[in-house]
C-alpha cells in the first residue's frame, strides 16, 4: 500500500481566499458572468478563464481593455448586487467547516476579492463563520493578482509575510500570494495548473495545529494526491 504524500509547512498565520477555497460559488459566478458575456458579445468560455480571483472591475478591464474604468466600476457595483442576492448552489468546499473550526484560536484572516456584503452572504450560505480579520474589496486599492490584500492581511495580524501561508484556488490569487513573498497551498482543480507549493483537492486534506512549544508557530500538514 502506497503512503499518501505529505508536505509539512510551518507558519505563524494563514491567509484564506474565499471563493473556490472555502466556498464553492462557481454556479452563481458562472450565471452572472454568462449574462455579462452575452450582453457584451463575448465568448463566455474565454471570460470565465479571467474572472476567478479578481475583483469584477479588474476582470472587466482585462476583457474590455478600451473601456473607461468608470464604466467598469459602475458595472461592477451592479454585478456585486446580483451576486450578493443569488446564493443558490453556494456550498462549502469539502472539509471547510472542520478546517475553519480548527483555526478558531489560531492567527488567520480572510483575504477575498468579494466585498463585505458578498462575503457575508456566501459564507453564511455555506454555513461558515467569517474570520474576525477580513480583508475585502473595500480594504484595498488594487485587485489580485496584486499582492496588496495579502500584505494587508499579514500586517493586520502582525505577522511577517514570509511567515504566512496563503490558501488559494485561482491563478490571480496564487500569483498575488507569491508576489507577497508567501508560500501558497492550492485548493481545488483550478489551482493545480499554477504550481503552488502544495496542492489539495479540498480541505479534508489539510490539518493545522499549534506546535505547542510556545513559539507561536503553526504546523500545516498537507496530504497531497
């Protein structure tokens, strides 16, 4: 019998993406962006490759490069309202509830491209508690793949970026984590293509605990495969 490959990482804090990492919101994301694609005469299959991990206005800027940013911001506000009102099919990623419970007394933060209301709606629909420390769309001036959100999360926790581990599912998010000088655990099928430091299909393959030696160090065991 072959043993499951295991990667052991140490850190002082964990920074968690939401969509695709803690919550599976693909159904509503696809519904909203399909309507947007049709309205703008774009190929949905190409659009969906861009949108994961980014704030909506940033995705629109990539997809409609000649359009004034003011229009992207305005349409993004409409998109956020639609997404917040639609939680049909939003469910937790496998193992998310137990994973989040294991972090209750450990340093961690949510770092998401969603705004606060959308984060509340999706985490609530998935039956997950929001971390006390949250870096949402309103908290940053630049969307992932810019590292600002992860750097701000580390700063709010009082932890050096090099001592943080990011959990992410998208290319934009993994790129942002790396740019912040952090190690990245990729979660789900999208993440595998972007060579994170470790990869799992869901959060059932992760355990986190304090080392117990008084150093404030966390041990993250990743059961890959």
